[in-house]
């Protein structure tokens, strides 16, 4: 009995770009590009642990803003696999989707611009080794583009069934059309990574002032820990799309922040929701349920405040096991593995309201933050000058660099709203609305670094919390001083976000001579949350 051959997908150059973008979004794949260069920020300000740029000062300082198109880091399994011979190169990325299908992308150019690949791949050999070291297959493709000679494609996408996660590949490709008449032989080695799984968690204030900009944030986490992903991070209010951070990147196993700003024009309760959407199709990426909350929008009658604090630990468990049999050789194999990853984030959001406009410039702002009798932040700023944001609101802001946080104050229509947002992610992406309100430079689709890695080597500026989280904020202008002292008492809860799910599939790969692989995947996500709220 003949066995199905592996699928080799070649595309005309005119359709390659869309096809590649759709594939990367479908599998949440980590198509490669360069990580951020330190030259994009202030010279000499590098974090000792990971070489990450430090951020300080005013967000409007454009030297601190980096384009969303630039990846802050890329540690994805299966990404950045390249090889060279002469001036020719091959780049490859390998992903195993949750349905057990493996996708191997090979190009003579850039993995994020497949249609622009130079030259042609006229022969390709692919050797695949399982996670246990067993050689699974050697596949040979002659003239894989199917167009003959140097007319063959420089970019190829192969679908390979029955490749377990954790497998490795070794490619050897013959490339023409780059070094004159010479045929370059290029070798590339890499690994197959499990496709990304990303989820969003919203952090919204309980109350907001009508007709005044309000900061709402979301923490986006990659759960599988092997491959990063891009997505549009989108804010919906009452079911309407109102703000977006385009094309954000979250690296494997990381958590990043999306910072939004929205001005509510009507009092009452408003539903707010964060969704992750495919950058190429606009369809919603679903991992678990949407993250939503309700904001009560008021016309304040007195000075008031709200506080919310959350420390969240997410444990992601993945199981994989398979067995295969080759009926011709009699060879058989049983294999299983288990992986667990744990991510920890801390977020704090304080909002304050005052029933009068603020007189600018503001003379002094003092901010203190701490927990359990310990002070983790103690800042003082003087002479803060106003900028005019959307809807005519006058705003000031300062970034609290050691904590990846933001203090802001906006005055409009006889009311003042101010707040402190401590972002949980490794980087903070500025949405369109946030950039227009606070950055002051008219630059959109950018991110800033959260810089001081105190305890958690993966990112966030985690501090030990006691039984409460407290803040003290004092603001002085020519009309007087107003002060708030918000406190959130913390409680703990544990839950299963995604109960263990299991799926199995039989495939009949070419290299088993009619035999089959029986492969199973299982996953589970649990979380432990310490959180609290307060109002006064």
C-alpha cells in the first residue's frame, strides 16, 4: 500500500505575502525578525540581567518609544534558524499546531516577507529527529517550487503530519540565482516549537469621571512557553471597538501590557472588554473567554478614590505522548513528556477624582506605594507642565521607571481625574488613544520598556507583598493641596482557568511506510490570585 506523501505548498509570488501572514496568525507562529537594538534608547542604559534598555522621564520623550514592528526579544523555539553559504542564506521556522500538524517554512529571504525572497530553492532535503533522538524521516524535494530551474520559488511552506513537539530538523538546500551561476548549498538546523497560546486579562477602574480620559490596561500572556505571537490588542466599550494597540508582540512565556485611554461621555455603567485579534484578518483569537469588566462612570460630587491590586500566578501544564509502528521494518516507539510553566505578574491601579479643574503648572506631586509596612516607591515631581489631549482635556504624566508604572492627571469640564497604573508586563504597548493623550509626540503603535527586574527574571518588577497594598498621593496647585491614602486588603483564591483537555489523532506519515502514529495532547491552566479593592 502506498503512503501519503508529505504536503509541499508552493505559492505564486503574488499571493505569498498574504498566505504567510495568514499562516503565522492561524498558528500563532513566531515569524522571525530582529529584537530591539539598544541604540533605540538612551546610550548606556542597559539592564545587567538581559541587556534590556532602561526607561525614565516623561513618556513624551520620543527616545523612549520603540515601534511595535520591532520585537523586544525573540526566544521562540523554532525561530531564528538560519544558515549561509557565500552570499546565499536559508531561514527556517517550524511550528507544531494543536491539531498535530507541523508547518515548516523555508526561505532565502526574510520569514516575515516571503514574497520578496531572492533566488530559488532548486533542491531541498529535510531530516527530522524526534525529541528522544530517534531519526524519524529524511525527505527530498527536487525542484520544489515546481516552476523549473531558477524559476523555482525562494520561499516554501511544508505541511508535515506526525511530527512531535520537541523534534528537530536539519535542512540542506541548493540555492540558485544569488551567486551568479553558482549553486550554493546551505544548511540550517532548528527545532519544532508548540504553537503559541495567548490570553488577555483586563484591569479597569471601578469608577471613572465623565468626559475625562481614563486609563485601562490589559496583561497579555503567552502560556505554552515555546513560541511567541503577534496580535492586535483591542479595547471594546459597550460592544464597540474604541481603541487598539496594533500588532503587539508577546514572546514565548512572557507577559506584556496594553495601555488604553478612553473618555466616557455618558454617566452610568459601561462594559469594557479586551480582545486579541488576528492582525491580518481581524478575527478574534480565542484562548479561554474574553476578559471583561464594568466601569461606573460618574460626575463626582466630592474628592474620592478607588484602588485595585492583583498578584496573579498562572501555571500552564502540557502533556504529549505518542506511539508509532512501521509495519515494514517492525520498528515501534512509545514516547511521552510533560512540561509546566509558571508566570507571575503584579498590577496596581489607583484612580482619584476632584470636583474642580486643576490649575497648571502643577507645583508638586508626591507618590508613595508599598505593602506590608515596606515602601517600594517614593517619588516627587515639581513644575509639571500641561499638554492638551483628545477632547480638549489637559493632562500631565510621569513614568515611574523602577516599577513600570505611570502617574497621570487630566482636567476637563470642571473635574479632575488622576491615577497611578503599575503595568504588569515586560513591555507596555501604547494604544492609539493612549499615545495621543500622553505621549505628546503624535507617535502611535509604540511600546516602552518596564525596566527594573528585581525578583522575576522573566520580566515584571515583582515586589514582595504583605496583606495589603497602599498608596499615598498628594497633588498641589495654586488652588491648594488634595491628598488620598488608598489601601487594598488582599485575599487569595485559586481556580482552574482551563480544565484538562485531551485530544488524540492518528496520522499516517510517509516515512512510516503505511504505518501510523497515534499522538495525544493534553493541557491545563491553573491560577492563583491575590487581589483586593478599596474605595474612599
